[in-house]
């Protein structure tokens, strides 16, 4: 067997070690590059998720504000709709007030009750029928404008629940109404 001098052995070991270091250095650089790319991708995904959460939060806040404004508009419009003498036709003012409630009802699944009332003139039976026609007129207007009919209940009280007592137009006009409950 031929013997390799010690210097040759050392030189061979040195080349082998340098080869291993060179190979491992390339691998480490590739691993570092891959790890950096993965970290950048993860950071990008986290930033995108944060942006999506913020956009969702802003959308929810905007929806809540819109809902609040609709509720305020409906309350400002009032929940009492007035009618002319012996009429079940919605006045333009009543239509505007009902429209505010329609907009609100379209955003939720709440049900409502419409209570029809009349003044004291006329027979009890006639006034019960007129109060019902008035409540139904408001209901029909709501249904035509997009509110499901099953969410609306109508009741007639006729002349039985006046809000103003007296025998004059100022009292009677306050009693010819439909109340939204």
C-alpha cells in the first residue's frame, strides 16, 4: 500500500473541508433567501389581512351610521299620519313621513302595527270601518314600496281613542290619524 504523506493528507482534508463549507454556504444562502421570501410573504399577507379587517370595520361603522341616520329620519318624520275628513287617502305629508319608515323597515326585519283612528263624527260602525281603511291605506302604501305585508298588522279603533277632546276642527283633525307602533 502506498502511503500518502502527512502534508498530502492535510491538503486532501483541507480541500474536502473547503468543499463542504462551500456547499453548505450555498445551501445556507439559499435557505436564508427562501426564509426571507417566506417572511416577506407572511408580512404581506398579514398586512393584507389587517387592511381587510380595517375595511370591514369601516364598512360596519358606515352601515351603523346609515342605520342611525335612517332611524333619526323616521323618528323626525313622526309615527302619526294624519288624514282629511272622511278620507282614507294618504296626504303628501303623510306619504313623506311613511317613506322615512319604509326606508328604515327595508334595513331590518322588524314588524309594525298600524292603528287607525277617526274623529267622533259618524256612527261607531262607520268610524271602525274608516279607521280600518286608513290603516290599510298606510299598509298598502308600505307594501307597494317594498315592505312585506306579513310584517304589517292593522287595527282600527274608530273614534274610541281620541288624542284631542272637543267638538271642533282643531280637535277632530288630530284624531283623524294612523299611528305606527
